[in-house]
C-alpha cells in the first residue's frame, strides 16, 4: 500500500475545525427538546386541559362543562306552558316552548324554568306537570341549553324538612331525578327563595337532605341551592358555616338573587364584589338565578327599585369578571301582570326581541351583556376529582 501524501499544516487545521463543528451540530440535533414552561411559571408547564366528560362538574367556584371547558351560564327565567294551566305568573303570554331560535338569538345557554311543583289543589295534576314539561326540556337540552328546574310556588314558604308541603315537593324531585339523571343539561334548583326569615339552620337541613337524596338516587346533575333570606342573604353563608356541608358535596351551586340587598341594606358595587370574593375563597360556585330592573319603576316588587338598579349594574360588571353566571327575571314577560321585570316595553316575551328599540333600558343592557360574554371561559386545567363526585374516579 502506498502511504497517502502528508497534507500541509494549514490544511490540517481547517479540516480539524470543520470536524469539530460537525460534531457539535450532530450533538444538538440528537438531544431531546426540553418542554417550555408556562408563562411566569418557574415550576414547569401548565397541566393539560381535561378531556370532554359529557357531564358538568363543579370544582371550587368553577362550573366545568361537558367539553372539559369552564362553562359560563347566561340566560333568563322563563315559563313553560305545558297545559292550559301553565305557570306564567297569572298572565297569558305562554312560555319558552318552541322558542329555541329566540334563546339562541339572545346568546343564552341557560333557561331557569319557573314551575308549580305542589299540586295539592289538583291544578295541574301531577301527571300533567311531569309529562307536560318533558317535551320542552328535551327540546332545549338537545340543543345543549341548560334547563334549571325550580319550584317557584314555594317562594318564602319557609318549608320544614318532613312537613306535608316538603313531602309533596319531594315527590316531584324524585320523579325529576328518575327521568333526567342521565341528562346533564337538566339542573335541579330545589326551592325558589324558600327562606324569608334568615333561619340558616332550617335552610341548611332542608337542602342537605335533598342533596343527599338526589346523590343516593344515582344523579350527579348540578343542584342549585337558593340562598337564605329570599335568596339574597349571601352574607349569611359566606360569613358563616351553614352552607359548608352543602358546598362540600358533589356538584352544588348557590343561587343568588341579586336585587341589590347586601346584609339587609343597599349594597354598593364594592359590597357585591366583597361577597363574590369571600364566596370564592370558600370554594363556592355562584350563579345569579334572578336579577332585573322593572320598567317603569312602580312595577317592581323585589325590593326597592333603586336597590335593583345597584344589584343589576354591579353584577353586569362583576359577573363576567369573576365567572358568576347571570339570569334575568323574567323573560317570558306578561301583558297582564305588572311585576315581572319584562325585557320589552310592551311586556311581551323575549321571542322576536332584538335590539331595535323595543327593549327597556335594562333589557337593552341585558341584551348587550348577553352578547358580550363568552359561554366558554377556556379549558379547565384543575383536578376534576376535587368535585367530590364519585363518577370522576370511574372515568
């Protein structure tokens, strides 16, 4: 073999440098990439979002939707006219039946259905009630509109657990659980404003019973518990322990009726914000089940008119910021009864309504906030097991 001729020193130095550079390039190319950390998070990347579960879950102050994203309820109270005896607040405007397009036009995802649940007068009969509301519930929920069922005929009745009144209402909820426990878009708002005296012990005992009964029946649908004192006594719950057991249970939300009263006086925006912050520090989820301002003033009956304005304005500002959902009272309207806080000047229902001039001043404001908010507040990245629901572990 003939030996290769020796290269000049300068050429050898260039080749050595090129070889070193090639080694560095190959080393970088074969080194695994380090995942980027979340913005401002020195501990590491943000947890991946939860996958779709097909159910709603409540974790702390968040309502997690079936798609794994944080859900923001926005909508209104509405009557369901299921028979000639449909509960429409002594008026004749009908109900939400077959008005799905109008619900969507308002950008609503939640309807709180006002019902007569105690049929002791025989009107409507029990079978008329439960069979009559079913098509409306299915129509809305198939469109992924939440239907929050509530017993409005119990307002301010101060029911005691085990009383004859309570047992009649229990029959209704047992049937609702049987029918809809597999429909996550049906939420159970057990009693509308049941406590008018601030008796938190009686209020808590009543609702703890229903939460336990519904869960034992195999339903993990969201349960909305109206607050004490006409559902305006948020201070009684966030500053005390009466609601702690309810809050710790699977999928419970507290229904706040924001007509402006905070601790028995007209609350400022700051007062409302302090209540929201206190509730969220306790890990409580809130939804404003009722809010609104009567037009004209003398038609209001949910506390002083000026207080209603304060509550409405405060929650339009704070609700979207803190993730507290908003439901108007009462979107069905009524042309014959003057205390329903209608959205429209002619007091007709929300159907065919738009922002072309027929809305009341506060109806216009609710139209605006309904279209300004997003139903989806982004992926939930916490732990669904913190909901306390046994079904999570079986996913």
